[in-house]
C-alpha cells in the first residue's frame, strides 16, 4: 500500500506508530495481520495477512477511499499443496484447449 503525499505530510507533522490503525483496519475486515513493515525505498506499507479475497477487497477499497494511499498491490500466496492442485487442474484444461498454429495466425493477420 503506497502512501499518498498527504499521508506523508501527516506522518511528518505527527510522528507516531501507525501500527494500531493498520491492525484495526485488517481486524475490522476479519483478517489476521501476521506482520507489517515500511519500505523506505518505495514508500509502502507491506503487510502479511490471512484472509479471504472478499476481506482483502474490502480493505483495498477502504484504503483507496481513505485518500491515504495512491496504490494497493496484492500478492496472493497459496500453499505448495494448493499449487500442486492448480497444476493438476491446469493440465486438465490444457487437454481441452488447442492453441492456434502459425498458419491459422497468418490467415487471421491477412484477413485484417
């Protein structure tokens, strides 16, 4: 979550830990805050949380609506066991999908 210039102004004029606000935000959505820190080089709060996509979406909307942030990025992590299930499902999908060959692509381009 990248802070806005206004948020930086507020932090400089009133230096204090923002941890209580961060904890309240995630807890209010029903999420568990595992850890959080600040990246000086990018001006972002980086948080590791546990929650559902719906909970994450609520927090993203609230952060952007607050005006304190100009960008919210999400990196979803799954367990390695979940990854194996995804690989298996992807393999099944590949058997149902046939990508176009170069002749078909060339014909499409010529039609344009």
